[in-house]
C-alpha cells in the first residue's frame, strides 16, 4: 500500500514549471527495462500503450518529447513568443514544425478589431490541429466502449450533413459564383420531402440504401424497428421498398463477392461516384456527391469503389440510428475537441499501470540484435531498454541505429511525395449554413464541380471537407463558431490558393460599412500544410519489435488511424494462429466490456515482489481517476 500511495503522490505532482533543464533525466522511473516503450502520445500510440498495459499486462513506458498530449492529434497552443506565433496568439505546436509534421503555414486575412476580444477569450477555445469525428458504430467507438475510455470522454451528435452545389450554372437558387448547401437526407421522411429528387431517383436512392443496410447488418441481428416508419434511418429494413428480384442478378453489390463476371471485374476500377451514377442506381450528380463524400467520405471524385469507400459506406449505414430514431445522424463529435480522444487512452494506460512522462526528448534509438532488445537513450542521459518499441510522430530528430530504411519514415521520403494535406481553422461569428440552431454542428463536403472559381488546376479532383463546431461542443465560447477545412492537393499548388475560393464565397473577411452581412465573418483564421501520410503507411510495419506511426491522415474520421493501431498491435503481439484466421485490423485491441449487471471482478494491484494488495473504494477511485 505504501508503494501504491507513493506512486499516487507522484502522479498528482504539479507539472514542471519550466525552470528545470528539459534534458534532466526522469529520476522517477523505477526500472530501466520495459516490455514496451511508446514514444509519443498520439491516438495510435496511446491505443497501443493502453492495450499493452491493460490487456497484455506488460510493463509499459509512455514518453513524449513535448509538454502536451496528442502530437498531430493535439490542439493549437497559445503562442509564447514572436518567433513561434502563427497568428494572433495561437501557434502550431513547436514539435510539429521542428519535425517536419507541418511543412508550411499561411495566415488567413481577418478583421483586426476583434483581436482584443479573441485575446480575452483565447483560453476558452480548443482548436484541434487535425480535427476528426467518430461514427456511432466504427472501430473507435468499439475501442472506447471496450477499454472504458468512455469514463474520460463525452460526445455530441453531428446535427446535419450538407453537400455544396455551385450556383454558376443558373439551376440553383442564389447569386452566381456562390455556394448552395444541399442537406443530405438522414431518414426516409427527408428523402420523400426533398424537392430536388424526382420520384424515380427517390426510389433508386431508397433501393441503393436498403441494399447497403442489408449488407451492413448481415449477421448482426440488429433490429432498427419498423422499416415503414417515416422517421426510421434511411435503408431501414421494411417491406415498402425492396429490391426487385430481377435486378439483383445484374451485379453484386460493391462487387466484393469474388465473382469473376464482367460486372465484378469492371467494378474493380470504378469510382464510387461513377458507380452511383451508373445503372441500376442512376442517381444524379448532386445525389451521388452526397453519398460519395458525405456518407462514404471519399477524398476525391476518382476514389475507387472497392476498399475504404465501400467500408466507410457500410460503417456509416450501420451507425445511423444507432442510438434511436431521434438521432438518425451517424457522426459523433468529441467534446473539447478530438485531441481529448488520445488523452483519454493515455489515462487508460496510466490507470492500468503504464508509466507516463512528458518533456522526455529522445536522442538515440539503437536495435541490439545480439541481445534481442532495443536501447533508448534520452537526452538526459538515461539508457532504457525494451523488447518492443513504438515511435510516433513529432518526437524531434532522433538518431536511428540498426533499422532498415524501409522501417523508418525519413524526411527525404516525405519530401519526395507529390501530395500533401492542407488544413485551415477559422473562428467565425455565425454559422456558415444558416441561423437554425439545429444546424450548428454540421459536416459539409465541397466537391470540385461546385468550385469553378478555383485558383489552380486540380487534375486529381480532390474534395474539401468542412466541419463546423459551436459552443455546445465545448470548443469555443457562445456566439462563436470553429470551422475546420481539410483537403489534399499536389505540393506544387500554393497553400494560399487551396481554400481561396471557398473563403471568398462562404465567408466575409472584412467588416461591412455599417451594413449587416449575411455571410459569417472570419474573426481569426490560419492555414497550414502537412505531409501526406498514405505513402508512409504502406511500409510502416515490417518487424515484430518496432512500429513507426506517421501521424494524422486526411480522413475526417478516426477509422483509418484505429485500423493502423490494430494492425500494428497484431504485428507486435500477434501470433500465427490469429494471423492465419483473421486480418489484424479486424481484431479489436480490447476485449468486449462486461455487460451491464455483470459483477466487476475484484481489482488488485501487484507489487514488485508479486504480492497482491487489495485497494479500498477510495484508493481504487483515486487510482482509476488518475
């Protein structure tokens, strides 16, 4: 008990006040040898650390060179000096700029009169570096529930999704060159009430979504209630709109059943949007954009049907109405920003016995093949050893010895990539989609067809994704909004040109002369560019003792990050039996949590001598919370 109490006292000590040398050794480490050392506190790293300590019962050391959690999954910080100021008092964490995780920054022109207002409210904002949201039945939600990380997280539902349509063609309402926000239907009633859809297209959309729901729920035993209920989620099982028997033979859904017929083989290279517009779906371009980019989250018009696009479509359909017909939307917004998710899993790791320490920069990592372990040298001079090593992004320049070139992500390899991820963060004074209070937490997809005024040539046809948060998300004060923009592009495209037409059409960057403007005014804004990590992912997992995570990707959800964490966990701790039966990314990191009503097993802590110690309720609660 004394050992437990000493450790609890250490965990509750105040943070370093900055007066100590950052290279000072971590004197509190009880040992120098660990089963697993995790460098970085990003989402993937924290998932591995929490799983290894909670489920694997391994000794885990979780270090980070920075003074905050999250890395590229963290938040913008308050600037402390002119050399690192990004704009009006906020800055990208220094660790990201020094490690090449942020390639370039560019300020968004805003009004100057509200600088004092933002300065007084700055501590009330939580601005994510790479904002993402979850889906009601995706991989992250499964891990949150099974790991009990929900004790440290809260979510709000995404209220509405929109797809942007350009008004330059004269077919839509609004002035030429502006955007129109078309709502994406989330229930059968919204489909039937949509004036844009013809009766034939309504039937085709219902047929497609019904088939998608059948595929998504096959074998799950899930019952979403009556399918003929007007408020039931789209595609809910029912008898009113069923597949015509003769049309089922025209081709398999998603063409993923392995048949070698012409329909299946031709679908391999078909894009999601083309698949939706072709027979038998025959959806219009606007409806196809809504499904491809607001449901499947395809980052480009040319994104292939097979793979991530079809997987995300099934996950989205399965997530709709997950928590009842009153909440048909599939998206879940983490309160206080998506950076809270990584920190929640760091807490799970700490409660499960992992040792966590910030401000611990690493100087050198060396693989000792003869001794079957990896040696980690901190800048403070302490030598640590481990059997498994996980290296995250934004940990500074580290000398790597004994590792193959294809195991590590070198700056030269990132520089050779022709693509990059562009992000912009805006603070506005009103909602960009209207004044309706039910349309404040929204997701918007802006396809290239709606942007004829782009300042650059976009042969790749990338889509811009926008997520708007209001004060209910706990990310900003009342009467202000945060808008996150994300889009891939070629690195040859100037950063200031990527979002220029969107900022001009949707927002106002200057105050009108005493006149009320309907456009939301940008109070603060900045944009920055990060490397495209898709090329890094392919060759990241080559060995069973070392994993390198590349950082945040361009996806709007956490799905791909959790999939990578599962794959890495399988490479590090998997066995041949599991590898031969299931893909690693299908194996959850945490077993299914006990159902409500089941008795919790007695919690025990083990001392270094192997003696078990029972904790009373107060001690257990304190340890759990910390």
